[in-house]
């Protein structure tokens, strides 16, 4: 997961949802860049990070294009038992994953996400391999990593 | 999330992309410092989508030291060889986040010179 250990969402997830959530200072992070090249570089780094940490079949969670970085990572050979996509812009192509490397794919989003609208991506995955979950929240790109939203809408149960 | 501010930035971004009116671009660059992730991302997306047109404003922000990590990230996404020297000067910045953003921006620019990114312009 992209968020810094000790942050509100990381703490909520660690305490309530994923007790084995990675919490060391050398977590994976990327620039959050706005180009395909930035995301491709991030995916290479994610793959290398997973390899260097000996992770096999992790659950990965990514917000916004961070989720697409996970998808690109799957095409590089990164296996994951579950991919949790939070407010992920749908860009197929170029970010079609290798589903043979992903055990389960869960998308969690809000209605009419303004950041995804600005980005020009789609919001709904038209593929039965992606479990779609739309929260009763409008416009807010950040809502899917807000602990209060997770608690209020029982998001824990979706992953 | 501040909905009204986000919508205003979205509209300003669309106008900026159509007109490249400096005042609109400056406003978008300033929004890169917004504490709220949603308007900040909208501003970044709109600047990135305007491509090379955003480079002069981003270079100004870089020279003035404003919102450096975001500005460096965007320069990686839309910049070219003309900005590499400015970015390279920050790779040894004492602020780790700035130095890291500068190094990453140079890697993104280098990758964007290669196929398929060069052909796609992205």
C-alpha cells in the first residue's frame, strides 16, 4: 500500500483490516507522476521492490493511478493474490493487467470522481474479473482512503 | 474535499488547455500546493495534459522554489532536454523528497525519449 506507515489510513488498515500490512520505513512509493512513462517506471520499481523483499503472492492496494501501477506490474510478472483498486482511473488499453497473475481484483470507487473526470479515464471496469463496488459518496477522489468512509460504509468487508 | 474549489479548478484547467492564458496557468501551478488532494490532483492533471505549454510556468515555479516536489514531478512528465539541467541541480538537494523527485523526473524524461513513449507523446 502506498501510504506512509503511521498515517491515518495506514494505521486504520493495520489495526482493523490487514494485520500483516507492510509497515517498515522502506515501503514502496512512487512519484504519483502524470505520464505513462512515470507509471511504467513505478511498475518496474514495484516489481523490483517485491522481488527484493521476497514477497510471494501479496495483497496489493493502490489508490488512483497507483492501482494502474499494480496492473502494469502484473504484466511484468508480479503475482498478487488480490489487487485492491481505490478510485482507479480505467485506462484499457494501455493498463490492461495480466489477470493470470492476479487472484482477485476488487475495485472500490465513488460516484462521478472529479479527478478521474479531469484525467479523462473511465470509472467503471467492464470486465467480470473485476468486482465493482461503488460507495454512496459523490465526487471525492480521496474518499476511498478515508478511514471514516471505510467505517461508515463497511468497506472492510469488500476486500 | 472542497467541491467548489475543485470544480473551479477543473473549469480553469479546461480553459487553460484551450487558451494557455498565463493567469489560468499560474493559478493551476499555485494549486499544486493545495493541502487537499483532490484539487491538487485536478491542477496537476490539467497542467500535464497541456504538455509543453506548461513548461515555462513550471520552470518559474522551480526557480522560485514553489511546490518543488509536485513541480519536479510534472517537469518529468512534460519537460524535455531544456529542463534537465535545472532539474539535475536539485538531485543533491538537502531535502530528501526534493532530491528524490528530481532524480525521478530525470528518469521519466529519459524514458519518455524512448519508444513507445516518444511516439505517443506521453
